[in-house]
């Protein structure tokens, strides 16, 4: 009888403890492609395993609007966010509002992530985020159309323009009036900063602002790159790209109405979904070089998970962050939605490579990727990026030449930085 009472008491105590420790954890995921749903699945799996509840926080699709949203909430010390998905370029801007995760992640576990991402997420010795998935711009192409017109995958941007014209001319003669040569992201948003940085770097024109903070964007190679891409608008690329972000580009390509597309790796799973018109017709390659003397490059992207200092559920939020960035969860995300892991070992995983064969070459892509100058420009990165993409958008839209617009941009960035001091 005594043992029975003790047993019941222990059970009740465990139940009370479980209920007391249960938390509703809010998480802000992204909204591009399948990201929201895949994030929700992972978070809810963790919650069921640990007796918690998940509250999904909707965020704007545009990255800049997301940043503004987070800055407003965090600056107000709001407890409405527990786990926050942040861009690779936001760590310095938001660090003061984020929990130091270093005491919660053993060194041997931290060593299993890509080292550059861990370094990027470490601000003044504090690990303010864990790497969740990484990105770099890549080229998608229609294998069937290139084969039909006996064309090779282009290795330079100039070749891409030639191949695209050959294929579109042939398709239009065959009655496909809607076919376009090349779609990308030219809306005046952060995605254009990424695209234009790839163009300039591939032509050998540098990174807008160098590591020392010097403004370098006004140079002959950068002028050459932007002049070339402005010549594509209304020719190889539809004028509509001036309003395209990632999803608009994918929509055109996945509907079968484009030969080439620049996008992030997430588009692979969607392009090969069962209901996709281009299923099994798509190939992936490194983005082209800016001529024979140029180089293959893609802008380094990616998203991290952080925990708000103002969370009332920090223990649970940290546990969720560790779960979502674990090897098992990153593998699931790679298999169901082509999200690029932040753990090098998963690029050798046979199951991951079978589902995403192009992952085998992505480690090289990430090694050669160009980083946006967020560290050099610090808290002024957003303003710098805005000035840059507005200048590029003006050039692409025919409002001034690349040479004139970059000269004007140079002056604006020098004034913004205090001549390199930022």
C-alpha cells in the first residue's frame, strides 16, 4: 500500500512537472517556396516529443521588410518572438538582442558546422546564432531544350546570352511565343544586391566595398558587367524581371517558359515536384563566368536560427534551435525540400546525394562564393545595399549608363561611410 501511494505520488509529481515545464514557443520562419511548411513540420515534431506547443509567426516575404519587423520587435524588448530566423548578413545588426548560444553547444558539436558560418555568427566572442541552411546562387537550365537545339551548358555569361537566343528563336518559330531566355531577380530588393554582386564579381569587379571598408564599386570591370546585363533586358530577359524576386522567377521557369534561371538551391525540389511541368527536364550548374578571364561565383546566402534575449521561454527556445539545426533535421530538410545543410558531412551522405545529385558540386560553389560586405559596412549595410541595388536597378531600367550610375553611387557610399570608416 505504501509503495502504491509512493508510486502514484511520483506519477503525479512527474505530470505536474511536465505541465509546469510545458511552453508555447514562437518561431519566425521564412516564406519562400516550401520553407514555412517544412519549418513548421520540424518544429511541431520537436514540440510533440517534448510536450511543448509551437506558435508560427508570419513574416513578410521580402528580406528587408523582415529585418525591419524583427528590429522593431526586438528594440521594444518584445517577448512575442522566441526563435528567430535571421539572414547571414544580420548577425552584427541584431547581436545585442540575441542570446549567446556558446555555453549551450559543446565545441565538438559546433565543429561539425561549416567554420565560416560559425565565424560569421560569432560577434564579439558570442555565438548569436546557429547555422541552419546555407545558400549560393546557381544556374538552372532546361536540359531538354539545350539537347533539342544541340547547345552546351554555357560557361560564360556571353555564351548564355547566345544559347538563350538560339533556343528562344527556335521555340518561337515552333509556336511557343511565351518562351524567355533568362530569368533572375532584378526587383529593387536584397535579391538584386545578390544578383548584381555575382555579376560584378564574376567579371573581376570586386565586392562593392572591400574588407578594409574602401568603396571599390566604381571600376571598369563593374561597369562592363552592369552594361552587359542591362543589354539583356527586353532581349534575352523579359522586362518583367525588373519586378521579379525569387518566386516570380521560379514561377516563369517552372511553368516551362524560360531556358535559364538564376536562383537559390531551394528551387530544385519544387522544379522536380510531381506536378511540375519541367520535372526531370532541369539541370543545375555553377553560375557563368564574366568572360574567359572571369570566374564562376555565387553570392553566399543562408539563414541562421537565434534566440531572443527577451524570450520568456529561453530554455525551450534554445532546445528547439539545437533540434532544428541538428544533423537529423537538416538531412530531412535536404531530402524533402533541397535545403542546403550547414554540416559538411551531409554532402557525403548517399541518401542526400541521391535526392539532390547537384549537392556533390555545391561544396566547391560555397568555397568560391562571394560574401556581401556586411562585416565591413557594419550597421550601415542595409543602407549601403539599398543604394547599390537602386543604382543597379536604374541602370537595368535604362535610367542612366552603368558608368554614370556607378560614379554617382561611389560618391553616395563614400559619404555614407565617412570615406571608408563606416
